[in-house]
């Protein structure tokens, strides 16, 4: 039996969730494209009993391909249930709506270094839903206590922050949340269940942008929420009502990607650490951030199976200097996403945190010359050579 506190393994990725049986003997889960189903006496009985959501009626209520994927995801996270969405932002909407909007949208405390799209949601959409958000430095105990004490429904953080790569102390944050009756909601997109299972560290729910490492090939858009059954029942209801349902064909792609997740993450993690160590000595590089090399290295070793596939490279100069380096690369691709098998690079100033001023980014620890590197599965030496050439030319 897999230890629930340990990250998922390749064996788990391949075999977790739905298994072939006499009814569905295919090794690969079937792709079910129908959006509607013939009604029978059992379906009518469920509807009359107020349990229409349990009947096979309409694809927004349920689909066999999606359900097989959700079973695998729940197993990988060590969760009672999982629900998939059309995007990571749709998953965030579903999670916050289900967790915090009952009886009126509530107060959400968020880590100040959180992904720019999440910040935008919390400052624009969430207030429109009647809620409010407070951004705090989760390392500042006094500030966090004050925010949670202000009738907070939840604390939202990332297991590895985007793009600054700080590692959240999930057990400590979970204890603080419990003391205030708040939920701990963790975006584990950068970590994946191959590096960490947040639920085992006290989180109440975990979410992902499945477009990144879970899919792993830069060819799908999706989101995931996993957690306990009562909360996920509300998430499921929220998804049905708001309609952010994942397409079955995308679910089929995502399920295939998950089977190589642990294998890919080993290559990402090994390559990222070797890349970060090699670039630290370059004269054009002012600073390199990686979870195993910074101030949170001890915490990262304690809470993560490995350091992840992301590196934040800070070059001397301003945003234009960073963009010149991107333009000189021959192997790595300038692109806004991450988690694919190819190395993708971008500047937070023009992508994830473009909505903030230079001063606001600096306050979050994002330097003008910052380059976010999503290290792929290429040979690390080839990637290092590409960056050295680009730094020397730019």
C-alpha cells in the first residue's frame, strides 16, 4: 500500500484509479464523447428522488472518461475525491466558490507571492461575488495571525511559489488555519503529487493547473481540485452550475500524460538543479533561485521529494536585458506557460505578473531582470550551453 505521506511513484501513476475489468476490459480508459444519454427507469427514479446528479443523464453532470481520470487524480493525491475543470482558473473559481461562498462569499487570505492570475481573480472577480481578499507574507506570523483572525474562511497559498519559488511550510500553515477555523487551500501546480501531497501535510484541498506538469506536453488546458468527499461534493455542484467542465478528449489526453508524471518529474528536477548550479557562477547572472539552493532549502528537503523543475534566473540589468537573453536562446523557447517536456522561458514582468508595476514586483522579490525557466527534459548540459551562449551574446 502506498504511504499517503509519500509522493506518488511511477507505479502509482500507471495503475492508480480505475482498473480494467469485465465491463471495461481496455487497458486504456475508453474515450466517451456522448453529451447526452438515453433515460431509463433507474435514471427517472434517481431524478424523482432528488439525486439526478447520480444518474447518467448529461455530460455536464458526469462522463465515464472524466470519472476515470478523476479516480486516478484522487489516488495520486491521496484524496477521497477529485474533480477536473476546463482550466486552472476554472478550478480556482470552483474551489473558492464551494469552500467560501456558501452563505455569502467570504474573506480569503492569500500569500502575497501567489501567481498573478490568482491575484487578479481575487482582486476583480472575487469582490464581484461579494467576497474580499487580503494578501500577506505567510512568513510574517503576526501579519498572518491578524489576517486569519479577521473572519477568514480560507488561506490560499502555493506549495512552491510562482515565480519566486519560496516553499510554503504547509504543516505550520495548517495549524494556524485550524486555530482560526479556516481552510488551507494549496495550489500545488509547481510541485505535483510526484513531489508532495499537500493533504498529507494538513491542507484541506489541493488544486492544480493541469495544463502544466500533469499534462506535461503543452497541448491541453485543464484544472484539478482534490480533497475530502464533503468539500468535493460542493465543488462538483459548483462545477455543474457554473459549467466549467473539462472536455472528454482533453481528459483522455490528461489521463495519458499522468502515466508518465513521476518519470518526467525526475528528469525535470534533475535538470533544473543541475542547470541552477551551473548558471550561478556566470558573470551576467546576479542571482539564481531554486527551492534546494535558497533560504528555504531545509524546508524544501523536509516537505518535498525533490526541488521541482522551475528556476528563477536574475540577470544584471532591467527587463529589456532579460528579454535580450531570451531572444538569443536557440534551444529554450520563449513562452508563457510551464511544465512541458520542452524548456520554456519568460519574464514575469511580461507574463505572470505583467499586471503589476515594477515597484510592486520588486516588493514581491521579482527583480527587473528576472527570467522564469521551466526546465524541460532535454539534456541539462545542452540547456546550460544554450543559456551561456545567450548570456554572452545578449
